[in-house]
């Protein structure tokens, strides 16, 4: 029995809305990982058990499967104690890499539009509750965290632009609505990225710039803390966007966490620098140093400390490979790297969507080639986004 591609896409896009349920908001607390895996695991259960989906490794995802398998092997061989989220994350990633290329059917434009409308409605309802503005006056929407909420909105907008089948006016209107909502969250990185989206759409149409822009973006992200330290001494415009006294408490804490993890990485042994200290060791380091689970707030250095140069290189290669396959995955990959500053490296929403659309459009291209060879075999024109 085959499963329609709309089913996993719907499950992935709709599960962040569970955050709007008060019970979850009260019981989950700051540990968002609890529900990050709920729907993806249900997704895997449906695909593998209920549908008896055929699993085969196709040519275009063989290297991806090898990379994720190596990352999974790295986590399994280097963790101690109870099962850690990285192990579960990479196990899920491997399964989805195997499955997504074999899903049947096409993405439903109407379903994507309905899901986008749900996000707008949920955000409108959240605006009515004063409790959603309690964190320094920042709007947290239907999520506990303002930065996580703004990331969800941006994800949905990117998917809607390419799979929602809306008119240009609807896309512009939705862009303005989401821009205002993200502005209310005062999440500076996400706001800058959302303003950059039209530029990313333009870059995709110019193939020579794709890899250069992505590589430059990754480099720039890793220079944010040092550069901001210099910039804040010259101007307090960005600081006063969230803080009236001109002192950026958020940056000072994050920069301190970054320096703590990176300085300890430099003191690791050579094998640990190459293969890492082990899953979640960066978090444990911060807990020991600050007596509180702040999390690194820079997942590049977090991955570097946990999985070493080999691990972070494999993961970035995996993402970049998929980003360069189509425009949806391209924009989502930029967003995913941005979310590394919100401790969302193990949030499966964006990374699964990157794999989903990468494999989906690759399949359509393959079917187009088959159609050219045998026009009576399949009609792919009705399936292209």
C-alpha cells in the first residue's frame, strides 16, 4: 500500500500547532525536545507499519544514506548513559532518507494552503492572550519560545511560496502578515533572514551564486558573535531594538556560552577534536560551568564539541547537498542554519522538510526523464510544483 506525499508533509507542518494546547505549554516547560519527536515518530510508524512502504536505496540518495549512517554510528559509539536525543535524531534521519524517495503521489496545493491558514488563525488567537507577551514583551505566539515560533512561521511561508499555489497578491499579503508577527517576536536573526528571503529567491535563479552564497552564509553565521561584539561597541541600534538601557544581556550571555564551549574544545585531545567528546557533552559542560541548562545557543560549536570536526563536516555536507537540489530545500537550509542559534539543531521539522522536498522534486525530475523516453508511461506535467 502506497502513501500519498501529502500525509507526511501535513503531519510535519501541523505538529508545531500542538504548542497552542495549554496542557502541553504547562507540562513541557523549557525542554522542547519532548514534542519535537512526537509527530515524526508517528510519521515513521504510519509509513513503515501501516502502509508497508517499500524501502530501497536510490542512486540520488545513496551518499546521503551513507553520511547519516556514519553520523548515527558516531553517536552510538560515543554516548554513555541513557539514550540521548542525537541518537534518536540521526536514527530518524536515516529512516526518512531511505523512505522519502519512495513515497507516492504529489503534494496537494490545497492542503498546504489550509495548513498555512491554520498558522495565521493560531497566531491571531495567540495575539489575544497577554501571557504570550510576558517574556520581555516579546510575542511567543503559539509556542513557548519567541524564536522557535518565528522559525515555524518562516518555515511555513517558504513551503507555501512553492507548494501553496497561491496568487502573487496572497503571497505578498502573507509575507507582510508574517513579517509583522516576526517583528513582534523581536527575534533579530529571524527578522533579518525573513527580509532576506526575496534575495534568496533571486539567488536560486542564478546557479553560479548558489553554493557561494550558502558557503558565505555559513561562514558569516560563525562570525556573528565576534562581529557583533565589535559592532555593538560602535552602535547600539540593534541592542535597543530589545533593550532600552543599551545593554544587550542576551548577547552577553550567548557570547559567554560560545566562548566557554569553544575554549574547552581547544583543550580536547586530538581524537576528541576529530570525533567529538560525545552527544550532549556541550550541554553537560555548560551545566557544570553555570549550574543551569542554558544550552550553547550556537549549534555549530555544539556539534563541533560533541561530534568533532568529522561529525560537523558530515552534517553540513549532508545539508548542503540537499540544499542545492531545489529552491525549497535551498531556502529551508538557510533557515535551519539560522535556527542553530535557537538550539534547534535536533528539531526535526525543518531538516525533514529539507529531505522531503529534496527527494520529492528529485523524483519528479526522474519521472520527467522517464516520460521523455516513454511518453505513455506517466504524465508528470500535472505533478510539478
